[in-house]
């Protein structure tokens, strides 16, 4: 503190005395004091402060005094006080020695220039009156760190390409295309019916891309009201409209900065938002609602839809320019009816996941039961298959599932009759097709199941190149059981000879 020349001599003396008294009071009553010079070097500490040196990692005072304060005291704000000239009267400081209540006061010369900073440790013991504040500070800091970790985990991908179960030609091809797309920065458009695994592939593409360490953010167009989509994409400035968050809100483009933005159910996006989305993708910047400020971003877009975007473009319900902007790397995800060879693997994978989530035993389906499931059209694809398996788990007293139980659940869920799917006929025995529009008379269930079982065995042998042991393993039955069923097939020897 400097003397004020405008004051009478007696007043100046009193002021100087008060400054000395205040300094002596703090020096004796506080838990420690230090001084730094205009170069932010520690130039003095008092006796009380010396007791903190071992906890800070210093055995000798000369290893502390004379060194830059930032190198000897963690999380110090002395530099800030030197730069701004503004005191920090009460603050909480965390470092190796503990948590402290501190003050930092700038020191000025006669010209008013900041020549140093006085640091005062006010409290350091848990039993002091500041302990509730210190405890609250520590708890808030812990909550903040937990929230950050939770947000970071939510922005990570949940799936990889290993999560996309299947070894059929269709499954292998879609994974090949998706892996190639992962190495590009161009937009990817995933096309396929609902329930085929488009969202899983979007996660996998991000996880295999150079952006894997950055956020993965998704927006489901069908789940967000049209009026809120702009705010969801572009963000909202502080106080942009009545009811808006007082602190403002970042949009998904900004949240995904450096990573991947997944646009699910793209065909449900309203035309008004399509225009602004196209501009954002072209310019690489967005304008949050309620502000004129442009915010730059760097995201890779992966979009998915179960709708026919080409038809929507022709009908004028989807912008042609946006379609071509996003349809750079199209990947068609085949429906389950085109991947019947994968159904056995999917049943096993879905069963494992259901058992892990529910804590019960994994479902074990007989070959007849699996063949019956393979016969379905699966309009809901893998999602529908999982639904049926979950119903089987809930409706069955045992985890061993027979074909009759599957048939009952299929009938209850209203799925198409098994007879609506006709397996490929045996070599040299073509089945006559029913006349167009003619009703197909239902055949006895055992006959249908036997037929499906034979088709499953044929498919397994073709898939394994005639290796019966591998075919039995693929079907989930013993080798002896496989041989028995193979021997009972019509023209089995002819079929085996042709494999």
C-alpha cells in the first residue's frame, strides 16, 4: 500500500501505521504468507508458510524461494493478479499440500504500478469454519468430473464391426463396404429396412475411422418435434426466446465437432430444416438461434433411412441437392430374409445378450425350432427376431425351446404362416407353383418342419463345402444327430455327391 500525498502528514502516518498493523496481523494470524515480485518469483515466505514446504515437495527453503511461483505452487493464480492488478480476496486453492482458503493482494509502487503480489493462506485445518465450504467445493468438483466422464462415455461408440453378426455373402459385403467407408471423410448413407442394423453400422464406421477418439453424436429425426430440430442441430444462444435455457445450449453439430454426426431416420426431416442442413454441410458452419455469430465445426456425417429417398426426391418431399450431398458413399444393408444363413448365428448372439442382461440361462433352440424361425419373412428384421426370442424366454418354463413353442409364439404375434416361404426344391424335383392369387392350403406342421430341417442341412453343407462336422457345429447339433438326420433325407447320397 502506498501513501497518499494528498492527505495531511498525520493522516499519512496513520495510514502507514494501519498498513503495517494489517500486515503484522495477517502475518501472525494467518496460516502462512508469501511474496512474489513483478517477475512472479517467490521472494519471501513467513515462518508459518515454511511448514507447507515438505508437503509441496521441498526439503530446503532455498529450493522454494527465488523460483517462479508457478513451478513451486500448483494451481497458483499469482500470475493473474500480476497481469490484471485485481485482487482475489477469497478463493479455494488445491495443491499437493491440501485445500486452502487463500487471498491474493496486488502490491503497487508510488506510481501505481503493480510490483508484486502478497499471498495469504487464511485457513488450512478441517476444523475451521471454512470446512463446510471446502467440503462443498470438493463435492461439486467431484460431481463435475463425474458428469464429464459420463458425457464422454455417452459420446463414445457402442458397437464395432464385430457386433454386426453374420457370415453370409450379404453380411460380409455390407461390412466390406462399411469398412472402406470408415477410412473416408465423405458422407455415408446407410439404406435399409427398419431393424437391419443401420445404427450399429454407424457406430462401427465411427469406431474404425480416424475420428474414433472424438465424439459420436446422433439425432433421430423421427424422435424430435419439427419445431425443435433447428435448436437440436444448431444450438440456442443465451435468452434467444422465452423459455430458452439462460445459459444457452450447444447444438449437435458443435457437440460432434471433430467426430461423427449420425442422422437417423433422415427421410423424416422436414423441408424447412433440409435447407439449413444443406447450407451447414456446405459451409462448415452453423448459426445458433438468437445470434448472428457463425460457429465453425468439423464433423463427418453418417445418415440412415428406411425410406426410398429417390422416390421422395421425385415427389418433391426431399431436396435433390441434399440427397446428392449425402449420397456420396451409399451402403445398402440387406434385410434378414436375404441373410437366412445368418439366422442361427443371430439367434446365438441375441440369446447371449439377453442372458447377460437378464441374468438367466441362454435359450437353446432345437434345429427344428431354428429352421422354423429361418422360414419367416421377418418384416421387422433383426429387431423383430429379438422380440420373438424375448417372448420365447418369457413364455417358456425351460430354456430348451422346441419347434411347437416357436410356432405358438409366431401365431400369437401374427407373423406370416410358415408355408408362405417355400424352400428351394431338391435337385431334379421341382415343386409346381400355385396359380397366381390361389390360396395355399396349409400342410401338417411336422411335414413343414421336416422340410425346413432338410433345407437347413443342405444349406449348412453348402456353406461348409460338404464338411459334415462343421455343418453340425453350424447347426448347433451333435455330429451323430447330424448323421442320423442326413441319412433320413430323400436322395441324401445324391445331394452329398453334388456338394
